[in-house]
């Protein structure tokens, strides 16, 4: 998946000598990414890179009925009144929404607490780009693309200094 900062604002650090140097906001985004599988069952994280104004990452949806099946537990209850049956599964839109929500909440707090550069209305653009990876060779190509992104920053269309 690829998620861009609203208005392509370079909020997460800078590229120096073809390497991404994260600022505090970038480190926070990395921390949220790393925490995602801890807080949300049914996902694994893979290759990830933070760019000055966007991110690229691979999310692996795991478990039974990933992205399909019941979105809520059945109406059946156990003896303690708790729902029982098939647990909800995470879809990619769920994961991206929660990632955006967690990073936006933390970023807003840091604007007030630490004076991070503010953003207007949203931290992230409304949509995101997704791609289904169907086999191991495609997975390797996508991993290479993601890890090589900082070295291609000067040619990146997301770079505000890129000559069109």
C-alpha cells in the first residue's frame, strides 16, 4: 500500500545522500507501523519505508476468512453475555484506517506538546493505493521497490522538487 500526506507535505523527514532521515514525526509513524500487529490480530507487517511525504508498506492479512465472512460476531452470546462465534477479521481498509487514525492522533498531540509543524484538516490524503501481491517473485519485486524508494527520491513524482 501507499499512503500520501495531505497536500504532499514533507512532514516525516528528509532524504540525505539517498537515505531517508526520519524526524520525530517519521519515527512516530515507524512506531505505529511496528505496533500494528500487536494491537490488531490477523495482520502481519512486512517491508516498509517512510518517505518525506508518503509511506510504502506491505501488510499481510492472515487467518481464516481474511477480508471476507462476518464483519461482526454473531448475535449468539455465551453465559456471561459475551459475543461468541467467528471473530471479526481485518480488511485492508480497516488496517489503513486504523493506521491513519493512530498516526493522526499522535501527530495532533505532538503539534500541541512539541510544536511539530501543523497540518490542515487531515494528516493523510483521503485514499490510498493498494496492490495485491500474488506470488513470491512479485513479493520480492515489491520489497525491492519499497526499499529502493529513498534512492529514487529525486525522480519521485511525490517529491515536490521533482521536475515534471
